[in-house]
């Protein structure tokens, strides 16, 4: 099932064209990476797709329902989202736990399934041992991981992630990629992730969307299908 469909999308800052003729899609049950050299407008493409920025032309369709016919839930993680100050009163566990409430209301009691989901979310980013620490006392990288854990706990249908592994060590990064792959393939989630290191994640992702341009033209989009089997570049 297609969760996101982008067709012939173009964007410009003032009179300066940035993206042109972008078309891509995101299905349920797949882990897709978005790559391109520095300045390739990857974050801009995500923001236009989500409606944070207005496109010049083209269309974006985001499904209203998930594969089970329920209201679709989307989580977006921008770059360096963690900005808690030293006075933030919540512990890591309390902060991540709050991600479970909006699913069924703020006043319900969490059950064992919820508690297990919270623990798995914290373990997936290497933050279980820090669960009793105050958010404000964490390092920048730890705050980033706490935000990611809360996003996991909210259990969205679509994860849109802008370089989420910033501040993670190698072991935690691999665990994170494994979880994203598992979420897509075993639970039908969709993952769209910007990364600066496609080789690091290629064993986990199903497909790569690569932004390229010729000379001084705006960035354009190509799908790269990695089929064990060789790579094929297709205009998206």
C-alpha cells in the first residue's frame, strides 16, 4: 500500500530553484533511505513532502489510513531535535512513556504491553540504563536518542527521519537499523530516512532515493534499487 506519493514536485527559495521534477513513493513495509551530497536539499525535500514548506508545483498525497484501515500516524524527526535545557523536569523513562498516551488518551493506565514497548524503545537506542536520569542532564547525543525512543514508543505507521543516528556509537547505530528493518518487514511500518552514509545502512534498507543534478540545474531524484543482484538506477 502506498503511504506517500510525490509527483513532479518542484521547490524554490524566492527565485532560486532548488528541486525540480521530483517524483517518488513510499510503501508500507519498506525501509527507504534518502541520500545526496552536501547541499542536495534532502531536508528540504522532506519538509516539502510533509507540507512544512510549500511546493512551487507538483503534488503530494499522504494516505489517510494505514494498511489496516485505521487512521495513519506519522512521526517526523528533524535534525538535532533535542534541545532540552538543564531544568527540564522529566526523567528519560517518563519522557518516553508520554509517547504512549496519545494513542488511547492521556488518562488511561498503561498496561504490560505498553511497558514492554517503552523498554524496547529505550533499549533500541541504548538508553535503558539511563532511564532514571533527568532529560536535562543528558549529553546532546543522549537527548537525541531519548527523542527517538519516544517516537518509537508512539508507534507510528510512518517514520520520517533526518540523520537520526547523529551521536550514536557503531553498536547502537546497527541496533537502530535492525529495528527499522524489523519494523518495516515484520510490522508493516514505513521508514524514510536521510543518511550521509548509505554504505553503512545498505544491508538493512530496501531502496535508496538519491538526489543528483547536472551542472547548475536544480536537484533531481533517482531511485536506486539494491537487489543483491546488482544496482539499477531509475528515474523516480
